[in-house]
């Protein structure tokens, strides 16, 4: 029997199992190397082996040499479970549900991994509220809810055996706890409860970004993996975004410093290299004191700052005697749902289903649980 067929059978069985179980998601909400302040009404703290930790509704934990510390004493455990019938406050952020504090050794130092456990629908409402402005139309928020839920289910499958399923940052999806929640985000989540995007009967890799700048990208062009439901699509609906067109100006000394790891000395010119079908830079050529260096467009973004070069859809690079100026369009990697495009489509009367079919052609919305 072919490996591909076995994988299909495995995935089908897995998602059938998920459809019949409580959907709990594990979100990493902190990687702390110092003291962590946790509080809540009737707070309970228990070590991994079931030993209760005394507290008065507030507890301070920190990473020790080989275990979680409470104050100056070791809990003698690498896991502490926290729960409260009310809201748990962690480093001035509020969360519902349970929290796990996990000691780990990473990057040559000890830290505490904070993992928030919560129902996936609560998580999705928080994602919609964190990722989209309050004033957006309901259909745009519903499209975001379905996309975020699909992404969460996919990542949960990929990381079933890990300490957590997703980060709470742009590495995965931005989640800020209850502080960002609002009623329309909750309604969008409730209206789409359990709905995910599928292709050939299975949940897809549902990526999204802030603004595409006119055309979304194929997954193959950006990440080298062809996905039939992510071929790239003409947008034209994200012109309301402040990132539809942008410009970044940096002085020459700062430019030289930012690029010194790939081009030591003075940078003389930066030229466009290979481009994707949508016009994003796959590569750029940096001409410096020691010759030419070719790097990826994403590496250029990383070195100059992702919020400075908002995308690799760079339309012009000008280097003068004192400053370098980069002009471009869009914000983010450009694959999948264009959030500002969804906003524009919703305002034009399109439904969430229309929006998702546009950015993920060939997919079907199915109720998974």
C-alpha cells in the first residue's frame, strides 16, 4: 500500500477522532526567564505529581536549576498546574481556564514555559478579536474565525505530542487573552461554531496575512510547497489598508549596520533579484565593499525589521548619499486570506463563504464538531 494512501487514511481517522472529542487547545503564552506573578480567586497550584502548593491567591514562580521554584524554595517538580474558578492573571494579562507552568532548559538557560489550556472556540474568539479591528463587518470576522479555527486544528494535529500546539504571537496566531475580546468577535465565532475549511475532505493549511497589496501569492512561490488551494489570487480589495502602499527610509550608517552580517562595510547598492509571479522578491543582490552577496527577500526583511519592510513586495529601492528608501505594497507573507481584502469584500456585500472561496479556491466549509 502506498505511503500517500496510508497518510490519507491516518489523517481521516485522526480528524474523525477530533470531531468526537472536546476541543481543547494548548497555547504558549510566555517564555519567562525571571519571576512569574500569577494570581486569581481561590487559586489552586499543584505539582506534576499532585503535591499541593500553598498560596494565598497569588504565587510567584521562577526557573531553578532543574525545577520550578516558589520563592527561594524548589517545588521539586518541572510542572506546576494552576487553576481558578475565576480569571487567572499572569504578568498583568488575564486568561480563562487552566495554566501549566513547565520548567525547561533552552538556549543554554532555564526558563518557564507558560501554557494556557482552553476550549478552541474560546481561543478562536480571542484570535478574531486580536487579529481584526472592532469596526470590521461580521462577514469579514466570520471568514477570519473559520480561517483561524482551521489553522488551529491543523497545528494541533502537527503538534499533538508537544508541550503546546501554538504560540500566542505572529509565529502562529496573535492571542492576547480576554483583554482583546469584543461581542462581534464572539458572535462571529458562535455563528461559525466548529466550521473549518477542507480540501478533499481534510482541513487545510489556512494561512493569512494583513494585506496582500493587490495579489496573494502561491504557497509554492513563498515556501516551495505547492498546495492546490493556495495558487495565489488577484485581490484588489485591500486598498483601504495603510500598508497597501508603504515607504521605509533609513540612513546609510544604520543600513550598513543592519546588513553587516551579510555585507561588511559600506553598502553601495541593493538590487532586485528573482521575483515571484506576484512580484515579491525571492532574492536581492547586495553590492558592498567586498563584492556582491545574494540573500533572500525574507532575510532582507528580517535584517531591516519586519515592521519596517512590511513585505517582500518591494517595488523600488533607492540608495542616496545619506539615506536609502524602500517602497512597497502589502504587509506579511502574502499567502492565503488577505485580512484587509476580506474587510473590503465584506463591505462590498460578499459573504464569508464568498471571501474564503476567493482566497482558498476549491475548498469547502465543513462542520467538524
